[in-house]
């Protein structure tokens, strides 16, 4: 009896098939990712498309040639090789599908696999998280109050859930709750506006650069800290415009980090920056014929946000750079958990609206800083615009946005201080709290030390 043996595998053809499928997979992902911006690809992005396309064509030609040359005698061997290849690919896909389904976990932000949040996003889950944040405010927002102009602000006479942060009766950061700065007499008053770097997040009040600057200025000087966590350039300006008048400071410091420029384009922080856990809307400026115009004030309240049946119903959501309608819509291919993971891990670049692109970011932020400088002079206070470097300024991250902004300020004659060299001299390794984004006591001390002579020069002579 003749033993029937399986035909041997054509190793060359098998390798060609795997290469063909891998190239097709990479090309499909690249086309999905860049489909909406094929006309404006960078050289690197073009290579990501061209390389797998060339590999696909070359491996496809190789496989076709092997088939054409095989003839009748080699057909059985080639067919067995193809069947083996398809079986292996099928097993791989099924294993991938099973792994994603079994290992996907539920998080407050949505379903997640291997650290990647899976699309599509769920509006119901987003609302549930916002409702939970409002009902049981964690430490980072427990001292906030909703505000129809600013979105959120430091509430008056508040203390955070962990006791680290306190505010005065005026809503200014203080060493303990209930302080009344209006009842204090000061020969020189300095008001500081900005984001969490100004507020002094992750550290006690005494370590903040505002508090250290006050101590360095000496008796008779008062530094009022109007910084608020999560603020963009727009919110810092609006808080200045609304609240500085009653204080009549001799000097007003407007500080910002590069990320504050991007924040100025957001409309809903929980859409643009979902990990922050801020369930509020925020003001949005637009440039209308080169003139700043507030688009959405008074702001929709957190309670009104929860009443919306879909994210698309949120007012002015199309102006938010973090919003992509396709990310919130279910597609037929989302039935596969593996596909959901792949399109989430390599998301599509959306079409960028002119109102949410780099030009809008630069135009709005530079216009706001120029407006601040003019208004401060009219208010009788000396304006100081200060750039505070963050970790990215010392780790090689792209900082071209702030460089473009500096160029606009120079051309328009608006002075500013860039404290990057100041923090570099103080040793960036010590300037930040380990494991956190914000300044340590040493970093805040460096900021205060560099600002001290500049502020003193602005005080009126006795």
C-alpha cells in the first residue's frame, strides 16, 4: 500500500504570502489614518504609505510569478502552501479577536485594551463620569466652582478634599480657607494670573512661586494668586479682566506654558482633555476679521450638559479641536473587537477646521496677550507677560508654537519674559516634582528669584 504524504511547503512562496499580507495590513492602516489629509502629507507620512505599497506590489508580483511558473506538477504543492498560510492567518486573527475581547477592561473613560481606549466613544459613559465628578468631586476639583464666564474657577472660602489647597473669601489661593485679602493693607500689590503652574498645583501654598515671591519682596508687599488649574490663555485673560479692577495692583503678571495656547481652542475640556476630569464647558474666542469675539458666553452649565442626548447636541462642539464626529459613531467594523483596537491605536487624522488649527491657536493667543498688555496699562497696572517652561522644554519636545508666539509679540512690540534659561540654570532635574508635571519648591524658588528684580523695578518710588 502506497503511503500518501502531504506535499512539502514552498518556503519561498510562504514567505512571500506573509510579506504580501503584512504589507497590505500596514497599507490599509496607513490609508485609514491619513485618508482625510492625503493632499498635505509630510515626507515621513508619504514614506509610511509608499513603503508598504511598494512591498505589496513586489511581493504580489513574486507570488504571481511563482504560480505562473509552477505548472500542473507544482500546483498541488503551491495550493497546500496557500492553505497553510490562510489557516495560520485565520488562527492569528481569531486569537487576536479573543485576546482583545477577554482582556478589555472597563475604565471611567471607557473600554480599554493594552492602555488604549477603544473607539467609538460613549456619550452615555461620558455623562455618567461627569455626573460622578460633580456628585463626588475628587481633590483636584473639589475647590472649584462652576462659572458662566470662565467655565470653572477657584470657589471662595474653599478647601480641597485632601486639605492641600485652600482659597480666600475672594476665591484667591491662600494658606488656609477664610483668609480675607481685601482687609489687608499692602504698600505694593502684585496680581498673578495663569494656570496650575501659577496656582502651584501638587505642592503646598508656601512652595508656590507666588508665595515665595511675596516673601522675597519683603514686608508691605502682597502677591495675590489668581491661578487656576487647567486654564488656557483665554480663561486667564477673562479672569484678569473681570477681577483685577477692585485690587489695583501695581504689577500684574500673566504667566503661561505652551499647552495653554492649545487649551484656548477647547470648548469642552472633557472632550479635548478627557483624562483631566473637568466636567465643565469653557469660553471660546474666535478671530472675526482679525478681531477677537467671544463665541459661547454665557456658558452651558454642567447640569445642562448632562441633559444632552448626544455629544453632537453640545453648543459649538464643532469648534473643539478634540471633537471628531466619527469617534462617537458606531461603524459596522466595530463589531470586531480586534478592529476596534486597531483603529483606536492608529486613529484617523481628522480634517482640521481653520477655527481649530495652528493658525487659529497662534492668532487667538497672541491677540489675547496683546489685549492684556493694552488693558493692563489702561487699568493702571504694569503688565508682565511671563513664559513658564514645563518638562517638555527640557526634554526635546516640540516647542515651535511658543516660538511663533514670541515672534508675534516681538513684531507687535509686546515685551515678555522667557524663564526657560532661568529654570535651566537652576537644574531642571530638581525643578519639577518627581512623577508630576509641576514645579517643586526649588523650581518655584527659581521662578520667584528671576522675577524678583523685574517686579521690584516696576514698583513706584517711595
